[in-house]
C-alpha cells in the first residue's frame, strides 16, 4: 500500500491561493493515451486525489474523494469491499487487470453498480503511476484556470470600487463573477443594495437569517465572520463587513467553486472600506460641537471644535442621472470631499455636505455639485442658500460643478451699506420666490428652459413669475440697464 499525493506543496512564502478544484473523472477518461474505460457506476465523479492500495480494507487510510487504484490482490468479498469504499467517501475505483485478474471480476462490476461507485478498467499497459501523473496534470491545469479566474475577478472588483457608484458596481461585478446574487444586508435583514437575478422568497429569507448569524449585534461574543448554508440547489454565504456597522455581504449561487471564497473575501474588504464611516482624529470634538449648537451655544464659540479654520463651504449634490441616493452613497461622497458632516437628504432632496476650512471642492464622477462661498459658522444658512442656488445653475447648464462666487468686479466697489439699503428698497415689492426666480433667470441669461430646470418648475411658471416681477417693480425687463441694476441689487442681498 502506498499514498500518491496530489502534487508538490507550494514553496515557502508563496501564497497558497484558492484550493485546487476537483478533477472530473470524465476528463481523466478522455485521455486516450491511458486507455481507461468506465464499466460500472455513474460518470459524474469528482477526483480530489489518487491513492493506491492492495489492502483488503483500505477504509482507515482514505480521506474521501480519492480515485483508488488496486489490482485486487486481496479481493475476496467485492460487495463488502465496495461498500466500505463508499462509506469512506472514495470517488471512484480504478481496477488494474493482470497479473492478478485477467478481467475485472463480474461480482465487482455488479457491486459498483449496486452501490453507485464508478468503476474504471485499467488496461495491463497502463501503469498506476501514469494515471497519478495524469491526475496531477489535470489538477495543475484546473488550478491555473481557477487562479486566472480569481485574478480577473479581483481586478474587476478593484475597478468597480473606483466607479462613481462603487457599492452597486462591486456587487454587480461579484454577482457576474460568481454567477449568482450578491446583496448588502443590515442586521435586521433589510436589503440596502443587490445585484444579480432575484432569488426565490425562501432563499431571500434564508440569506436574511444567515446575515444575522454573522452580525455582532446578534452574536456579540464574538460573532463568526462568515457562514454558509444550502437550500435545495442554492449555495448560500454571508460575510460580516468591518467597521462595526452590522452590515453583511450575502451570496446565493447555483454552485460553489474553490476560489469563490477568495473572490468574496476581496469584495468584503472593498465593501468594508466603502461603507465604513469617515472618522477623523477630531471626531469627538465635532460631535461635542454639534451637541452644543443644538443646545443653543453661540456658533462662533464652537466653530473651532468643528475643525478647519472656523469657516465652511456648503455643498449641495444630486446624482447626475437623477437616481435616488442612499446614506451609504451620500457617505461615500462626503468621504471623497473630505468631510463626515453629511446630510443624505430624502427623496429628491439634495445631499448636503459641510466641507471644513476652505478645502477645495472638485467635481465628483456621477454627481452634480453646487458649492457656496466660504462662510463662517454663523453664516451657514446663507451659504446653504448659495449652494442650493449653485446646484440649480449647475443642473440647468449641465455642468458637473457650479460655485456661488463672492461679489467681485464693479459690484465689489459699491459701498456695502448704501448698496445693500438701495437693493432692499428696490427689491422690496418681490416675495422671496419671485426674487429667487429673477436671480436665477438673470444668471442664466434669460433662458426660460434652463431657469425651469434650475428651479424644478414648468417653463410657463417661470414666464409668469418674471412677468409678475416686471409688473411689481414697474420696469421693462428687456432693458439691459434694468437687468444690470437688478442683478447688482440681487448680488447685494
């Protein structure tokens, strides 16, 4: 009796990579140079390794999944022999004819058919070592294919993580690469994002249960980082994400390949980074400052605790394609802009981000941004209005970013006090909605359509409001001098 290992181990320091996939028995039988022939049992066996034994009962020496090779030296009771092989988990039996047996014993053929064990006839010209070498070769090819598949999946996931919608993009790539369903679930089983074909209701329920298994909120002592299950033909997996948010990546696939766990592991790392809350060293100070503001503290007094130099830029943002925004996507935008102070908004509302210290705000792929002028903490309401106005202009002009610039040029030369007083008197007849419509219309060179887009109203509404402005102000808005004076007055507000 001797063991034939599946191949040499990886050299020291070499990454192990995904396990070697099993070799289909059919692939071995297809090698014509070996002359092997299946004469009993099913044809769909999967081989994990090769073992040679002439013992009457090799059961104690089998691990399961072997192609057991034997010449039947001590074969006396074929039915008991085959039953013990099946009990040990052997994948198939290769029986060598000659010199012990001229043919495969009929009793052995019948026993293999009865117990469902594939039986392969090995001709006298085929050494057992040639079969072992062939299995090693098939394993090496399978491992190379699996490594190539895993590497390509890793590259695709990394590319997806750099897209404007990184979380849905990563889940989509994972679903494609594993040919199944990938979803991000909360500890309560709520599905935040998903990709791939919709599973049956019972599968979704099973995935929700599995996500609770890896949730630290449910199993804090400590919770397992992953869990697997099967439901009919579906293979189910759940992986806990880092960051302590109680999120889990769940997978439902029709089959499970050896490298799937490695691919899922890469996705877990990426999703953990993408969903982790932005935490700076001064997070405690920021939280304390916000609490003080809510409790009525003077904004100027708590501004230093909020970070930066006490001045802020307000950013309003909406998805360029009009998609709804969830808190994870809003948080990712805040992280890209360098701030954890994010209001995700609701429905069609814009995401709002407070960027500290005059940090530059740059266009973000997939987003349309409106940026206020730099403002102290006690003027953030004005900056908020500026950012909303800038976002409307950016959407109307189809630009990725528009900024509300501070007063400059000739307007900056006007004395602030008298200019502001004149502006208030001039614009006094207008309500706030009319004044905002007039400001937007003038900033967009009198374009009805762009103003309608910026204000999210119908173009006829814009026309009616502008006509009303002309009546209330008693001026001709087609006159360039009138437009100029009104624009300067609006800029003084």
